[in-house]
């Protein structure tokens, strides 16, 4: 065996300047990228044909956020065969992350989340080509981070509203499809934004918001239009403003990662066949319910505005 090369690019920020990588020993029969590709993904044959597997291998995916759901996304995409990943997160792992975040372990406590996830990805695929940004995504770096990206996976913390708006706006300008899947309770709520679908700002009707809190309410409501995603939540434990962290389960994030990785595959194969916003889908593992719908006017519909008032009252806002 030989030591693997470590093909990782770092963000331009000071926080990314000293990113350490583990030394990984690679068996001789998978030393080359092509040998790795043929040997490791052979079990996908019969489900994913080689042309699509090759497309996954050559694709570049931005995973914006490496925390609760983002770490699950990164590992699922790496095991699916995506070689080029851009990983971002501005936080370090804490004890409270151990129950919910795939990258959180005792050895990673106190470490940058993006670093820890990148190391695990390289342990899955030592030939992975990674870009790591410890400052997360914001208006100052989003254009650079999106260079060459084929698909975006939104894993940004729910309350980081300004970062999410910057990411979605840049994705729309560049025509890059974006998947967002929120783990809520025992399930997920997913939306896809791509050329030909409704724009992010229009779907969530942020123009009608008079405050940041109202924008967050609109975001939550647009993710779960019928409020079905909130059935498992004790809303007294949820803050509309971000004063307290929202409750979450690792099992929901795990479900989201499988659905999102499959959606990334579909977007690379035939994006026009992937329903885009205002279409939405939700799945609750506890009740085994799948909800699909089309919110024709987004949050601008009278029913959605009524639901926003109901949600706001239940949150005490």
C-alpha cells in the first residue's frame, strides 16, 4: 500500500489556511482513481449504469453546511460516487451535536465541521477532490464557491436566512439546480429550485415580510405547505426568531440524505424530469405518509397566508 495523495483545495479565508488532512493508506488495487471507480462502484451496476455513474464521478456538488443534515449529505454523495465536493460550514462540533450530526464524534469535538467531514469523505474515497470553506457561504464568497458546480445541496442552518438568500440568488443567476430538504420531526420536506421552476424569492413570498422573523415563518411554511411537517413537534420548543435551536433528529437527516442524493443523481441524468418548485414533496417515517403537491402561487396564496397566521400564533409570534 502507498500513502494517498490529498487533493483538497482550501477556501481563501484565513480560517481555511491551515486545514489538516489525515494520511490514508490505500490498498494497491485501488491506488489509481480509475481502479477505485471500477472496483468500489461495481455493486451499483444493475441499478446505475456506467454512464450515469461516470457522470456522478465527474460532477461537482456544493454541500452548503456540514452540520446536522449536511454531514449526512456529504457522506451519502461520496458513497454514491460524487468525487468533487465543495464543503462549507462556519462552526465547530459541540457535545450537543453527538446525537444528531453524522460527523460528530468524541474525537471531532471542537473541530471545524467542514474539516471533520472532509476527512471522513477522504476515508471513503481517497481520490475525492474537495474544496473546504470554514467561513460558510455568504455574499462575499458564494460566486467563488459556485465555480464549476453542477448541483447545490442546501444544508444551511435554518436560521441563517441571509446566507441562504445569497446562495439561492447566486444559484438562480447561474442556472444551477438546487435541492433543499429540511429534516422536520420524523420526516423531511423537500423542494428543488432549477431553471424552468418558480424562483426562491417568489415561492416563499419574502417580499411580503415586514421582519426577519416573518421571513423565517414564510420559509418554514413554504417547506411544509400543509403544516404536516410540524405534527411531530412541540412548537413551544421552537423559536421563530432563532433565540433557541430547533429540535431535530439524526434519523430524519439520514432519510433526507438518501432522498437528496437520489435527487442529485436525477438532476445530473435528466433535470427536466425532476419536479421543481412550486412542486414539493414530504415524507414522514413515523406515519409512513408521503405528501406531494403543487403550491401554484407559493406562499402568496390566501390559504398559505392563513396558515402563516396559524403557525405564528402557535409559535407565540
